[in-house]
């Protein structure tokens, strides 16, 4: 977030981030032997079985010049997936120059095509390795022959963990203190409670919660701290885990302990398990806000117990760059050469390079009735930067990009990029990530007309990935994105675009479950629609600050942990079951500017048109329509192939 708010953001992290419970690498950049895990396994309850499925050959896709250059990686054959040892050095990608397309998640690095869930679970492993190697650092091994995990229960639901590095004998201890909801004692041994985070929603939702201090595991300023020390790692090593990965390591220790049976833990009864047996490994969620939201997404992406159990739910609040915001998505800045909306980052050129080319774009403020009191939701308007929803009243408020300042008091401004963020707080990322070039210097997209300047950074477009790769490590587990319409610096529209991309995975799981996949049905208690409802979003009419989310966090979390659609369960007499607001698209996909970003997403889930194709069919004219004829290209189900009638 803004430099002058780092201390506040870090305090928010401590307060709100709470546990719910191309060639080979260059010779000077080797991977330390025996320290790092070979990569995460499949998720708990995986549908594809234990064997890896590597898709089918797709010669037509590989013959495309772009895919041949960017999509097919060197030194990985069609019969296997990418490993850490296969990763080209960063210089390999920098030498290729501008890459403005959004990397295809549905093709393996070897060019094979993902055909369904079984392939996807293998591709997910590959994507995880890409993100660890190049951006966040590699998760240290949790194998039982590398570290030993022990614990001691104290108090009602407090557990002290000790991790011993077997080879060196070094140890690291940390304590997690839990708070139980009323009546929890009757559930000892049933392992049916979840853990929640931040905002203490347990009092209204019956969920236990635990404080999770991320600073215990590593320093966000430089990545040093307990985890790299335990393993004997130099945090300046290109592969050393970032602070974010160290946070996920700590959560993985906790999940591993929750996976144990009494026999595996060496105890007699369930009451002697960690947290006295209250919490289930497959019912753990996490919430984080601002800097804590960036951490929350990485924790959800990389956490995994030894048995493959993953975080069940994550709420990512107002995280922006380094979280769910897409690096290449800079259309909110506006690009209108000659008065015509244009793509600022076309595939076949370096794109916009001059700050003066940005002109800004309008906000449309739609009055809505949220069926909740102002004290609980604080929502008066739904802002839609672009076309408003079809046939609904709105007011227009246009902001020139070079005049971005405050829409209301204490609003944030500009668009933060990873090129900027990796210098503000280096510990968020790995040392290797700093090597990627910013080929758009001096764009000044984090422009602020009033207040302190944030530096004239551009964007990083040489990466063979974008932040959707991080987000795609979360499905099919639950995720809830939220932010404020008046937090432009967080690039809210790009977060929605990322949500649309994630939806492809949830729908793929839902479709295979509807087709009768029993393992998938078991993951959602027999209701295929619940896969889709594991992907939720809500954007509030507010500036940067967690003022309205607590009740919604609890509603969505409770629903996902207890297997029902958010809002469909009478949690209390005063709770309105308006579940549709959790999948109410805050932005249209056929906006005259942002459509260019969707055009660069030329891929989609197996058996369906690409996202680009689906958006194009909603553009009525060559120039993208006009504000006089807005179109509603999405319904509550997201970017569907056959949307409901416009009227």
C-alpha cells in the first residue's frame, strides 16, 4: 500500500490476519540440494487419483508463433511436467522482450492441452512451481526426514508447536492461541470446527478463531527470520522463501498437525490432539486485509499439509498489487489516442510508453439497495467504471487520469504495479523476482495529483505469468475477494478480471461433478453448484479500510465450511439471505477499454470458447459500442457461454 501507511498496514496485518482455523538454471544460480520440496502434491480429495495426468498433445496450439515463443518452455518433454531444474534463468525471459498477453493456464509448459480436472490438478503443481521459483521463493521441505513436528496443548485451545530441523538440530517454536465459540466443548473428538481469522466472527457465526502472527515466521522487510534460519538459508539466495512463503510454511505445519489421527500423533484420545481435537484439517480458513490480504492469498496458494490438505477458505481483502491485481491490466488509466479507446498493451508492439497518453475513464455510480443497515454494510452505491448494468439508472462521474486524487476524503490514487511494489517492501517477493525487467519505465501509472508521489514505475511484462497464476492455485477451495470502489490504486477492475479467470476453474469442477464424478461430488457434499459458489466477490463503496466486511466474511466463510450457498442459510433472524450479492459482477466485460484485456485472454476451460471469444460476441460494433447502448454481458453466474436474456 502507500509508503506512508506501511506501519498502519503492518499493524492491520497483525490485527486482522488471523487464523481460521528456459534452459536449465544458470550455473551461478543453482538450487540447494535436499533443502527444498520438489513441489506441492494434489489437493486433499483430489479427483484424479495419485498418478500425474499431463494432458494431450496440441500441435495446432504449439504452431502458433506466440505460443511457440512464450507458451512452450525449453527442456521439458511432452511426457512430463515442469520441475524446478527445468526453469530457465530470468535472463531467458527478459531477452524475449515485451509479452503483453495473459499466460495460458490451460496448456502445460510442454504444450499439452488440459482436458479436465485430472489434468488441471497436475497443471496446478506446475503453476505452483513457476510462481515459487520466479516470484515468491521456494517452500522449504516439510518431509518427515527433513523436519520433525511436535506440540504441547495448554489452556482451552492453545497449542505450542516445535519444529526441529533433523540434520542440523536447529529448532523453532511458536504458539497459536484459539478461542472457541459457545458450546464447542460438546464437539471434542468430532473434529468438526473450522478456524476463522480477523474480525472475530465467531460470536455471530459459531466458528472458532485463532490469532496468526505472520511476523513470527519471517520479516516482510527482507525475508529473513525464523524459517530461513531453521533451514540454514540465506534470504538473499534467489530461491530462498519470501516472507509470504514462510507464512504459508507456518500454516502448513498447523494443517499437518490437524491431519493427525491419535495414532499418528502418538496419543490415546482425540482430546489430546492439537487444539484438544476441536478443529478439523479440512475446515481451516484465513482472512487478511491490505498487506495482510497479499499474505492471505499466498498462504492459500502455497499451504499444504503432508497429506495434501489445503486451506479450505480465504478472504482476500483490499490487497491489490502482489495479490489478486493483474500486473498487465492498466486500462483504468485510460488510453485514447485520437479520441479512440485503444489497447495500451497490444501484443505486437511495446504499447503505451508515455504518461501523457493516459486520459482516465468514467465511473458510473449505481444506486443499490443491499437490504442491510448502514452500520453493517455501509453500501450506498455500486460504482461501475465503464458501462453500467443493462437498463438500470446511474449517474456519471468522470475523472481524468492526470487529475486522480481523492474521490472522497482519504481515498487512494493511481495504480500500483509489481515493478513498484517489489522495491517498496522487498521481502514480499524472492530475490530472483527483482531480476525481471520493467520495459515500461516512467509510465507513472501510480500518479497522484495531490500528496506524495509514488515513483515513476512502469510494469513488468517479461514474466511468463501474471497474478492470475497465483490466484489459480486456490481453486477449488473457497475464495472471497473484496475491496472498495474508491481504492483505485488497488486496480479493482483487474481483480474482477482475475475473479472471472478463476471462475473457469470452479465451473470446470462443477461441470465434471454434474457429470457424475463421485470424488468431486464428495468435495461439495453432493451439490455441484457449490463449486461455483466457492468463488465470491464483493466490492464496497468505501476507501481503504475494513469497515464493512466482517459480517460478509462470516456469512461466506460459514457457508463454505458448512456446504451451502452463501446467504441461503438462516444464520440469524436479522441476516438477509441475499446471496446473489456475493457473485454480482461489479464491472462489465464489454467496457470499451477493458475489453482489450479480455481479448488478450485467448483461452478458456476445456470444451468452451475462450474468454476472448465470449467477450467479443457481446461487442456489437467494431469500436465496442457506446455508453448510449450499454450491455449486461454477465449474470450472477459470471462469464457464462449463454448468458440470461439481456432484459
